């Protein structure tokens, strides 16, 4: 019985990638492949868009650390970020995509994102879809995107995103309105530097001193005495 690694070595399988797999399982598989000198994973296919950024908590950092290129699917969130749906036509336009779309279109938060997306699109004289795709392509770890154009006009519009470069300010606007709530320990780690590496710079990020740290030697001595007695 041939293993997957055998098929890769024989050229029957050129590259190996995972799709929609937890970060811990990808890391486990990649570590095992390297340990045993097997063909490594090279790609990770996951949903990623302005309306799906929770992958930034574990999957994106894991992929970058483990050498996997990220290929997002549904970069326009089932067409919601195409510009077709707006706050103005919220109750007038119907969709044939089922609950996957209608559930999101029932949320005010979705239209908050769409409003900013349309505003940025006007600033750069591009379509909302192009802005959403350009933002995604600018994200660390992303090497390509899987687009789902059903018409030639949609395809041509999507490809226009390749020539669109958003400014840092425009990217910041989009990211502020789409900032995800990540699982623990994401928020905890944001402030962890103050007690793990206070007043030092690691990978370009400077950590401030902990608010609980003594402000003077006298205060430090008082704390030590208090702890002892």
C-alpha cells in the first residue's frame, strides 16, 4: 500500500495542502512530516474575508510559522462584499444563497462593514469587490484567493483587484470596522509583554512596563517586606 508521501515522491501528487483544518492539527501534521522527512504541507485553504477574520487568531499565525501559503475561499463572503447588498436596498433585494447569506444580511454589523467598504471604494474609484479582494491580498500569509465569479463581468471586476493598492489609512478603516473577537489567549497576549518582557522590543514591538510594577526602589522594598511578613 502506497503512502501519500510515496505518491508525492513519484510525482503522482505534486503538493499537499489542508482545507478547513484546525491549527493544532495542521501543526501536528507538519511537525510529523518534518520529523520523518516526509513531503511537507505547503498550503492551507480557509475561509477569510473582511467578514470572517477569526482565522487571524490561530490559523494565519500557524500557517506563517509552519511555512504554509494561505489560499482563502469566499473572499467576498458569498457575494455580500460585492457591493450588491447595501443598507438602502436591505429589504428590497433577495438572495438565492440561502441562510448562509440571509443570516448575515439580517445584522446591522454587516451593513456597518459594507458602508465603510463602499466609502473606500469611492475614494479609490474601484468597486467594493475590488477593495475587499485587495485588502485580503495585502494580508500576511495570503498567497492567492479563490474567487467565485459566475459571469465574465464579475471575473474581470475581481481581477481588477490585482492592480489596486490600498493606503495604510484605508486599510485601517476597513480593519477597525471588521476587528474580530478572538478566542483566549489572544486578548491576554496583547498585554502579556508588560510582565514578560517589560520595556524591551521584540520583533519590533515595544512592551511597556507593567502597571503593577514598583515605581521606585523604596516601593519595591516595601513590597518585599510586605510579602515576607
